[in-house]
C-alpha cells in the first residue's frame, strides 16, 4: 500500500512539474505578447492590413501586422489575428489598425486564462504531493478558480470581443450578453469542487475514527 502511495505521489509530482513548465512558458509568452502589443500600437497604420473572406456560411476576418522583421514574431498570434464568423462588417476594411489592435488585445486575456488554467492545475498536483491527498480545502478553492477562469476566457472571446468591435463601428453585433455556452465548460470543475468537498468530509470522519 505504501509503495503504491509513493508511486502515485511521485506521478503527481511529475504531472505537477509538467504543468509548472507549461505555466512558466505560457507566462513568458504572455509577457512577450503584452510588450509586443504595446510596441505594435505605436506603429503607423501602413503596416496593418485586413482581409474579409466569404466562406459561404459567414464572413471570416483576418487582420495582419507586417512591421516585424523577426521570423519568430511573424508567426502565430504576434502578427495575425483571426476573427470568428460574422464578427466583422465590411466597414472593418477602413480600420485595419484598429481592428488588429482590438483583436490582439482581446486575445491576450484568453491567453492569460489558459496560463491561469495551467497554474491552477500545477497548484492542485503540487498540493496532492504535499498533503498526500487530493481532498484539501486548497484544491477545492483551486477547482472553483479553474472553473471561473475558463468561463471568463470563453466569455471574453465570445461576448466581450464582439461587443467591442460593435461599439467601435466595425462589428456585426452578433453576440449575446448572457452567453450560456461560455458557462458550460466551467461547470464540471464546480461539480468536481463539490465532490472534493464531500471527499474532505469523509476523510475528516475517517481520521477522527482512527
């Protein structure tokens, strides 16, 4: 029994370290994105472009920034932002810089949410290794926070970003303030928190019995 517990504790430590590495890598990427975004915002409008493509099921938008000379920065989320179906109107063609910056700085909270998820998972597995049990009040709080982070990230992308585009005059207004689809992915973690809370009660009763 002790050997099995030791193995499981070691595995939790390895998984926690993996999430930790992902968390720190994500945190560094996030800081680079913020710094790059501030620099991009100060660049002239001629470095920005936007394309709208009719896919047959909706119009997709792609805003790009061409002012980078680094191949690393010219890849991924640093110089190209994609907008979801029917998020932008034809008026967006006249505001390439504004559209890019709205998309860029709207994407940063989503990346921050992903980094937060990795940080919460790292914290949970480190607690399991530290306390020899997953049923701790710290892990219960972490699960609640995990659910909130996921909901906030999805709500930012599905509602806040389209809302900002609409208020600036180049969005279709195709969004819902009460977007229930943003809440569904976070609810399993709230359920897990309740289960862990019940596990804490059972463990406390077992410890008192012994």
